[in-house]
C-alpha cells in the first residue's frame, strides 16, 4: 500500500500557495490537510495537525522558515520552496530533503516527491523511519541513507569491479554508453543511463550539470564563467577535467552549491 503524506503548505504569497496546491492534485499520495500564510499560522497548524510533510517557503514576512523550524520539537519532513537560491546550504542543515526554486516546475516537483517516496519505502528503511511510520524529517547525510547508491559495479569481461562512488569524479554519456570517470583518471562503462544514476545517487553530492554529464560535487575545485551565460567546472581529478555547465542546468548546481 502506498503511503499517504499528510501535508501542510506554508507560503505568504496566496498565488504561489494556490498554484502549488493545484500542482499537488496530480500526486494522490500527497494529502493537503492545511494551509498557512505566516510562520505564526504555520506553527499553530503544525501543532494541531501533526503533518508528515511541509512545503515551506523561506521568507515569511518578518520571520523565516528557519525561525519556524527552531520552535518545533519534532518537525516533519520539509521541502523548501523559495525564489532565492542563497539559502540552499542553510536549508540543508534542517529537516529539508529538497529545495525548489520558484516558480516550481512540475518536473522538479515530481523529482522531489520521488525522492521522498524512496526515503520512506519499507525496503530501504531510512535511518529516520520510526515504528509508527511517521518521519520526523532528519536530513540524510551524503551517502548515509540506504536509498542512495554508495557503490556501483562495472563489468570487465567475466569480472565485476565494485567502485565506491566517493572515487567517481563524474559520469558522462558518450554516444551509446555512460562512462564512469574516476578521480585517478580511469574510465569504465556502466550499465545505467544518466537519468537512472541521477535518481539513485545522493542529490546533495551528484548534480546534473549538462545533459551528458553528472558531477560529484566533492571533486569540484573551481567554477568559471563561460561563453553564452554558461559556466565551466574544473574538477580536482588527476586530469583537472573541465566540464561545461549548460544554462538550463546552472540552476541545479546553484541550488546545492551557491556561487
């Protein structure tokens, strides 16, 4: 049976609140049980309804989402929604599992909810799953949650070599194949599409910077401005690999690594 997430939406912009509520109608696993337009109203609503999930705007008039969360003894899981990317690092020190920039796009909302489902599946038994089935919302640390891959197998003839994802500098789509590029300069073919890897790797560590590349944030050494409003990331691998960040994907990178 699918879990239903009792959800409260918090936003001081009525149009944004209404738009998000409409978008969530396409997700039957999300049951919106309450709305709030301020931190004070949200505090009362959360204490009365005990939701599983908050969609939480960061700027709430004179208060912020962080002020609200500090006052909650047992906060729900949080998906932040905001027009500002400068709060990303601070947000990930809270019960937040994702950070959506406004206007929230349906595809990005789908991915956030897919992540939430992975984190509460019985099979994965995330470290914050409680006996009563309610998730108090502790943010999973990089690669600590069993829902995310921390190792990947690559075939070499009759053998399978197991690589730790810590040693992966980036994944790159090359014609019909996806290649793993390690920090020591080795290359291996992996039997996953980039989209599959993106879904199975920790999004706090691996970010899609181009339709053909998925980068390990731990190995980014430098970010450079590039032509046409794009950027380039230089990695700390043995080759000092430089990868172009497409304009469309730059927002993904800024979300988890503000620059």
